[in-house]
C-alpha cells in the first residue's frame, strides 16, 4: 500500500555543491545531512531522517503546507495554494513532491514528500529495515 515519508533539510545553500555525498553510491551518503540528488533516494537514508509518515495524501499535503508557510519568503514566486494543488494531484499518482526555496542569508530549505514504494528507485521502505 502506498504511503509517503516526509523529509526536510535546511542549511547553507553552498553545501548543496557537495554533490558526491548526495548520491547513494557515496560512502558518506548515509551520514550526510544533505538532501539527495534524486528525490527517491531519500528512502536510502537512515529511517531516523523521516520526519513524518502519512497514509493519506491530503494529510501529507497539509503537513507540507504547514511546514512551509512559516519559512516561506516574501519573494516566493510560487503561491502556496498552487504548490498545494500540484502536490495533491501528484502524490496519489505516485510522484514525489519536493519544495525548495532560498531563504535569507544564503540558506536553503527543502521539504520532500516521498512515495513509498517508489516508482523511480528500488529502495526498500526505510520503516521495514
């Protein structure tokens, strides 16, 4: 049965250039706090990285909106309602949703809602490990 795992990362945007450790074939991947290059690879991170798990796509979308709203910059070019609408369409169809935005001072936030099982990667459910 499909469910969704939520992941977050907030840090200095320059750290995202460390692409090697953002790939699951890197020995540093599991311990790196950085988000992976492909959304589905979140599932290869340790289960402790999961912030929430949802069996209901609507609740997953509401969680994302609730986490994003307080940090959303005034310069956000994608209205939150549009983000919600797109996520509500994609998640039930098995498509991961990742929101990312630059914050003040060169910081970056990413919120990911990752489908499990995932159609793009073969990682097992982290909760089954």
